[in-house]
């Protein structure tokens, strides 16, 4: 049954509350938030104490940079990274890629976002700092063997082998941006001076030295680890780097080597690790996420915290606009929470949310919410009318009461509730609970006075049933309750006195006539037994006083069961198909009290 109503509400609520979540509903805003805006209110990265980088690189000359890192292209005479004088035209010991590789180590330190202290923005983090760089090339090839005397020294050509190494200091700059809480991307540049040596002897001496320029370009990404209760983050990442080492002259004895410089272009992929201050998401980012998921109540709270903490944040104006939007949507969210409470059978919670929604809205919005709640109430009442036969009276009453709380002035509500009270009264009469039947007829009449004639007829029927039923001769408690209910009824409805007074007097007379009778349990059982005999009942047929299981063993499983609870009394009506001997059985507290054919 709830599925039917839920389907109705799914169609009604989007139309009734079309303004809700307008910020989110455009495809552009969804895409922008998913890709670009998860860290809209983040704190910028302001300081990187150190960033360590290590990796393997390969080198060549100009053409090497035109291809991907770790390419294995050969070098040519016209594109060699070794600069030779006129006595030599080739350096063939490094033609193969295996002879042109090395280890790259770099530590950047004290990288600071100076621009943050000049103007406040968190789109891009521009940091500048210092760095120490070391490149050690291997695998130490021997000097060419077929070149000529220019490669020889008095100690022999095998005293030295080709082993470039550089150690330098640089000034570095990075531009970073952060789209996600755990990820930061960046581009990088450094420029500095390096001390370079090209030869190394077997005893470890370095020769063919000089100073050169080192320059690097890189791009990378970092994964951010955010330790709790700290204001810094750990990072690990990967960086693709292109490096150039240029030295135009060397310090060496005259005639020692035809090499007068190098122009090494290298590239590689490196692992990075470091610490950074900043780059954390804020309460503003949490609020933005909550807003995009339609939790405007929580979003408003976090936007207020963000604005209180971040007095100089560049996105304050945007946060204020989002806060205002969230506050305008809170009444609609409360209505949605009320609907959710209803489907969890929390009626009081649902009404509390609906009333709270109206208390937060302006006059125009209050009227709009009220109009739309009336639509929902009308749909709930329609569902009771159209599907009453498919639900219990209790569930039908629950839906109608919810509709009444949403729209107390509804004429339809009075009609539906009066009809439900009439149904309850009829069921009360069938199971012998006449006093409760009178109470329910009274409630129906108070809601819908125009059904007075129908109720009169039903009350007459109750009085006649009591007076004609021999069973009531010893069930005086029920007569007393009905009599009291009828008297209360006439006090509330004085115009009914003329119709009911004769029946009230007859009941009082019947009670007076039975005052002297003392019927104990044995006599009661005798009356019941006589009733059984009058119907020629045997143990194999239904008898009053049987339990659920005893009745089921004779009559079989009912087609449907309608249950009703009144204080400590539990009533059940079992309905059987027409082809059965008995069509309806009535139980009270697991005891058969009435049989209908």
C-alpha cells in the first residue's frame, strides 16, 4: 500500500516543490562540482619544508627531448651530447642507450608561497624555493680506442674512463592546483649552477671539471596523506622531468682531452615524497558537498563555521551566496524529511518537520508550502478512498490522520475520517463491542453532521440487538457500557435525545429486571450448552468458545483476517469464501464469540 502512495508522492513532490535544489539541478553545476569544485574553499599550500625526488634517467642531445622519456634512440655524430674540438668528430662509446643512463637525486627545501602573503587566492599555489641536485651517470664506458693520440696521456689512455657527475644548487618554482582532497597536480621549473666532472680514474680521482648550468622542467601529481590533528600533510607522488646540463668549457691540462664541454638533455620518471603545509579542505568544502547532496540544514551550519573562521578567505563572497541559497532551501528539505518520517511510520516526527518548515519560511513561501501540503494531503485521502479495501482500518486511519495534520480544514478529511469511524463502528457491532460502536458513531457524527439519519438507524439497531440477544441476560456489563455511551451521546448530541430516549429506558428496564438474578459460572456454561443444543452442534462442528486453532482445524484457513485492538481486547474477524458453511467468524482474545452464515 505504501508503494502506491510513494508513487503518487514521487510525482507530486517534484512538481509541488520545484524550487528545491535548483543550484544542483543543472548539468553544468553537477559537472563542475564533480570535476572542478570539490576543493573550492580549500586552504592554499603555503609552505613546503622539503620535497625529495629520486629516479632513473636516460640522456642524449637535442633530439632526445622530442620523444617520450626512456626512449632508446641512438645518437648520431651531428647530435651528440659531448662537445668535441676540431681534432675529433665522434664519441662512439655512448652511442647505445645502455651507456647513457644515470641516477637523479634532488631535494627541494624551503619552498614558500610568497604570493599568498600579498594577495589571497586558492586557485593556484605559486611556490619558490631552493634545491640541491645530483646526477650520477653510468655505466662508466672506457674512452674511445680508435681515436688517436689526443685521447692519450703519459699514464696511458686507460687511466680514466668517461663518468659524468654533477652537483648543483638551483632556484625552483612550482605551480600547483588541487581539485580533489587527496590529490595535487603541478608543473615545475628549476634553474641553477652545477659543478661538473666528466672523467674518473680507477683510483677515484675526478678530472675534466668545470661549472655549468642546470635547468629542469617537470610535471607531476601527488597523493596527500592527511594526519589527524596536524596542520601539515605528507605527500608521495610521481613526476615526469626533462633536465638539461650545459657546460661550455672545462678545466684540464692542454691537450688532455678533445672534450671541451657537454650539452646533455635527459628525461625520466621520478618518485617524490615530502611535507607541505596547507592544501587541506575546510568546513566550506564540507558544506559545499552537503549542499550538492541536498542536505541544506547541515550545509548552512558548516558555511557559518567557515565564515567565522576564515575572515580573509578569497571565496567568502561565494560562501555567503551559497549560505543564503541553503537557508532558502531548508524549508523544502524539512518537508522532504517529513515525508521520509512518515514512511518510517514516525507520524509525530513528520508533523514536526512540516511545522518547522513553515516556521522557517517567509509569508510567500509559507503560502506556497501550505498549498503544496494541501495537495499531498488530498492525494493521501484519495489513496484511502480508492484503496481502503486493500488496507486495514488502522493503516487507513493513520494515513487520514496524517492528511488531517497537513490540512486540518480539509472537507475531504472530515468525510474520510467519518467513513472510517462508521466502518469501525460496524466492526464493533459485529464482534459485540456495542459500547465502542456507539463511541465511534458519535465521532463520525461530530465530523460529518449530515449523516445523522444513518447514525440514528445504526444506533436503533444496536439497542434492539442488545434487548433481543438472549446472551445479554447474563452479560450485563456490556449493557451498562452501552447505556452509558448512549447517555453520553445524547448529552453531546441533544437533538438525538428524542430518538434514543425510548431505547435508553428499555435498557434501564431490562437491567432492573435482571438485578435479582445471580448467575454463576455453572449457569453461564449451562446457557452456552443450551445454545449449542439448539443448533444441534457436536464436537466436530464450530462452537462458541473455541480458540483460533480449534476453529481453523474445522473451518480451515480464512481467506482474510481483519484485526482490531481496543485497550486490552483483541478482536479478529475471519472471512471465508461463500461456498463455506460459515462466511464470517468473530473472536475476542482468542475465543470464538460469534458465527455468521
